[in-house]
C-alpha cells in the first residue's frame, strides 16, 4: 500500500501541461533564464572536460546518446539537447577519424509518466534536426536506460524534487513532526535535518542509476536551485513563498473550506541545498569525478516575475498537481492562489527583493573508469 501511495505522489509531481494560462509552457521565463545561463556554461565546459579520443563508441554504426532527466514540457529541454549536439559537432569537425564520419545522435527526454510529453514533441521538436528523439518515462531516482549506453546526461531545475516526503515529519510522535507547516521554514532543526537527509539519499540514488547507464568518462551536467550558506530559510525567496502558501492553506482550513487534518499532513517534497551541502552530497558518490561546481549568473525571480500575480502563477504551475492530489475537490485552486498573490503583494521578499537570496548551482561530473570504482 505504501509503495502505491508513494508512486501516486510521484506521478502528481509534474508541471502543468498544455499551452494554457496556467501551463509551464506559458509561465517558465525564470527557468528559461536559468537554462540560458547553463547553456553558456556547457559550451565552455565541454571542450575542456571531454576527451573525444577516448570516447567509447559502438561500431560500425556509432551513436552518441544524450538524455535530459526531468525535461518537463518546455522549450528549454530542446535547447539543451540542441546546444550539446552542436558543441559536439563543432568539436568533431576537425577530427579526421573514420568512426566520426557516420556518427549519429539520439536524444532521450525523461520525466514522470504523467508529464505532458506531447507538448515537447508537438510544439518544440525541430523538423530539421541532427538527432533521433525518444521519451523515457519514469522516475530519475532509478534506472531508465540500458547499461553503459549513455554518453551525456543533463538535468535542470529538477533535482530539488524529492522522491518522497521524509516520513518522520508526518509522525506526530517524532521530534521532526512539521505541524501545520508545509515546508521547513521556521521549523525545528530535526525537520530541516530530515529534509536534508532525504535529499542526500535521493541524490545518491540518482547518481548510482546514472553510473550504471553511463559509459566511462561520460559527462553529467546538473543545474540545481539552492540557497547560500549560512542564510536562514526565511531569508530565501523560495522559502518565503512557501511559507506564505502554507499560511493561505491554514487560513482556508480555519474558515472551514478545507480539512485541518489534510493541511497538517501536507508537506512539499522538495529541498533546496546550500552550497556546502551540494558539495558534500556530490563528493560522497564513488562513481564520478567532480569537474566543477559553481553558481550560475542569471536573472533573479523578481525580474522574471515582476507582479504578485505572476509570482503566484509560477508557483501554481509547479504545485497544482500535487495540491489537487492531496486535497482533492475540496480545495479551490483559484481561491488559494488569489489569496497567495494578495499576500505576495504585501511581502518583504516582493517589495524588497534585494534582501532575499537564492542561487543556482552548475555541476559537471565525469564518470570514472570502471577500475576506479574500487
């Protein structure tokens, strides 16, 4: 029963599909800015981290496979694949080796089974392209591809989503019980620790799965939203927005609109690591060399979403499926996010955005050779 519940929660964690006013397609300008900055970093990193002379390729029909893990529905996934393919073509062009003359590319787009893959393939996939495209539905916390078949992996603004809510924060007898809070802002240290530990376990599962799928010296590019070291959650943009959303749910419960018990059992399955945590988690894995970990320079949230309504829309795009899954028909989504936008308009993180901080990490990992995994 627990496995069924876990699976259904995972399937609810998808961005709103389609092309309507509440879709990820129409409300992802912040993510597009992050992805654009990441593309510049990939163009810089690929030539210095990739050794084409030692890149294992099948024969006589060599194929390079590139996968985007957590592709969602937007244009940014296609742009990432196009950037990596073009970089590789530029690097291969001056090489005269026969094995590169018939080289082909395969692009693999991964997200949960309930993701709107049709929007990617119908709206964004170029008719004229240098790669073959396919979808690989499933959780990226487990295996998705054959052994040693993948050359390059990419993931942007996806790895902060957890595979599950830490179980101890739902246990009223635990010191990590999170009460009516939906995130760990202003929560006991035990709650923060439970979230951090779950993030660490999930990253280990992600990297272990990719290690089995990737060839020796294959590369992973990860773009992970996080928070600066030594900054309290209440002084981060994302933490403050979640705190406001939680207060709106409590208000609706106090008014008898939704169940207080359901509010008490609702927690967001996501975690934004600090720079120190990110380095520790990546350093613990035994399958990859760390080529670089740095912060991206990109437009901040208050630039991408300049009105209270657009800020609430951004949140709705990512959380609506999860909220509907947990609360069912008793929660009126329009009412919830209208309340949220009213509170955003009066909030300090909106009125004085320079006082609130968030960062995004750019991480490059190289798969160790098999003999190095000992």
